[in-house]
C-alpha cells in the first residue's frame, strides 16, 4: 500500500481521517474525523513547516524538529 507524504507550509493538512490545522503560529489543532476527537499541540517556537505521512506528523519550528505518532 502506498502512502503520500506531504511537506507544506500551509495552514491545513488532511491525511486519512486526521486533520491538522495551524490555528496560531505556535498552535496546531488536531481533529479525528472518525471519532470526532480533538486535541491541540502547543509549540514553544513558531512553526516553519509540517509534514504528515506513514503515521507520523513531522513539525519543524524555528529552533527544533518534532515527530509525533
């Protein structure tokens, strides 16, 4: 099975049943469309880029790189 990996500087990414929305320069809102669960990721620094694919969210800020599963 193939997965698509996206690297974007947009404010929104949809991947499978998950939605990642940049609501502020330091806050990412995460929504699960299947279970309707919502959460947010608060970053220490301003987001530069985020990527999603293969079950991971990769976030690059001005000072660090973070990987979420």
